[in-house]
C-alpha cells in the first residue's frame, strides 16, 4: 500500500510518501497554505500523481493524548481534505514527529522530514494492524 503523509500546519504542511510496498518513507515536499482551496488542490494533485492508496494526516494530540486547539484545527483540515480527494484520509497520532525531525537534521525541509517520521510510525503501526 502506497501512503502519503501530511504533517499539517496552518502555514506549511510537510509531505512524505512511502514506496509502493509501504515499507520506506521519504520526505517529498512542503505545501504552503494547505487548508486553502489552492493548497487542497495541490495536495489532491500530489496524491493522484503519486498514486497513493491512503493519506495519513498527523493529529497533534497533547502529551496526555487529549485534543487541543491544534488537533481540532487539524480535524477541520482532514474534513476539507476528504472533500477535495477520493483517496481515504486517516488521522494518526503525531505527538513527537516535529521534535524528531528537528533533532535529526536532513537536507529536506524539516516539515517534510516530520511527515516522513509520521509516515514511518504509521507504516510500523500498519504492519502490526494489517486489517486496518
């Protein structure tokens, strides 16, 4: 299963994609203003171009696992993205991805690296829960 991962932010959204087997995650791009009409069109276009089977959006829960303001904004984004594409969109806990990306410098933008960390975590989780 090929998966696209989004590390959503109101200004910048990191994008990562897996290989067709769903084993390897790589940073792909950053989309500015992803929740706007143009940003949503761009994300739907990336999903189509990459031929993904699923889009995973990082859900920023609090350290206690609760929904805060950022998680609610992200859920609104997920709802808008579901309207913009026919690809299934799934939220996934992303509590530590940005910190991981910032602590492991890479040549790709940190937002895209955070999305790759999110995707790696999701792919690991998915391999343990294949019926999902």
